[in-house]
């Protein structure tokens, strides 16, 4: 994972520091689901965010995962530098599934 230059949009979305490597393990626990997102790049955003560049069925662009002060995750879908959607109050054990529903999941995949 690499770091990038600070971005005003990302700065407005991050809250507290966390270990992005641990969060990556959580979202990779079911590898086929994770790889279905078409992850092209991973970026550690100053230990306050995990950025994934994704190419999924429902979302193509940036996925920014952050940790809130209440110890729940939030994730933000960003397209062309604009915030498309934010999902808050996500517990670690539901993080991968909730992200998948916004990026790739299709009912007929069952």
C-alpha cells in the first residue's frame, strides 16, 4: 500500500486513525467476493483511510473506508472526484457484505 497527497474531500470524510492492514484482512476474508470488485489499487490514506480503486458492476471509482469515533466503519463511494454515497455505522463483521452490495453484488449470482 502506498500513501497519496492529502485530498480535501478525503480529509472531510476521515475521523480517526486505524490500521488499514487489519481492515484489508476483514474485507478480504472471502477472496472471490473481494476480487469481484476489480480492485486495481490499494492506498493507505495516512492511517485514517483505506482507499481502493474498484471496477465493479455498480460502482467504478474510489472506495474510501474509514473508522468512526464509535468504532464502526463508514465507507464512501467516490466517482470523478465527487462523493456519490456514504454508508455509516457498519460493524466489522458486515463490512465486506455491505460493500459488496454497493459495488458488485447481483441477485442472480447466488
